[in-house]
C-alpha cells in the first residue's frame, strides 16, 4: 500500500527541491531570458511610465542607469544586472501593466478608426446624420450640418484638384474632432 503524501512545504529554491520536481536547466534558462527581455522592455520605457510601475528602488535605479549608459559593453552589463534584479521583482504584475498599455493603445486606435468611418459615412449620407441626431439629441444640429456641408464641399474641391496638388483637409479634420467629443458607449454606430 502506498504511503500517504505528507504536507511538507516545497523548498524555497530549485536546488533544494527533490530531483524529480526541479525545473530543467533549459526551463531555468528560458525563465532567465524572459526576465532579461522584460528588463530590456522596462529600460526602453519613458521615465513617466517607469514611475507608474511597482518597482523596488534598486531595480528602478539600475534601469535609470541603463538608460543613461551609451557604450555597448557597459549597457550590456547593466542590462544583465537589471535582469538579475528582475528575479526579485513581480514580473507578472509588470507584464500585465505593459500588456494593458499595449492593448489600450490598440483599443484607442480601433476607436479612432470607427470615428473615421462614421465621419466618412456622415459626409456620404444624410441618413447617417439623422441616426446620429436621434442617438445624441443634445447636439448642436446647425453647427454639425455646417461642418458636414463644409467637409462635402472640401471633398468636391479636392476631387477637382490637378494631379500633385495637396488636398485641403481643414473641415474634414474639424468634423472628426467634433465626433471625438461624443460619448459612444458601444463599439459601433449603425
């Protein structure tokens, strides 16, 4: 009959673990390279974003020093030192914050593309304007219609421009800025 499992806690370091539970050398190396890559990402961040991350003081100072070093060998050594200090940092929390910053900008880009599409549809059709006014009854109708008329005229004038001339975009951009002020809670506007 097999012995029941004991409730002894696992050792703190991989060297203290039993042979069969220890991570392989390859896995340890992959983990260290992942921390080194994360350290490089942190070094590439602007100081304003670095200040918002939960870093301990030695790591923050090491990153700041790495940002100031310009010689290749000195920078390489400092990057490896940052990677070493990353072992004590909460890498998961840092990766999560970097991911939020990266995905947030993607979401903002998608929102801008949706507004550009809405602007183009407003220029093409009065029906879209009617739908927009139904959704946002507090809009300044006269101002919005004037912006759309000016953008349509600008588009007609740009179509008639000779080859090589720069098209005017003033009213086109003004309409976009007006749409940016609207609060769209869902992703699409039909």
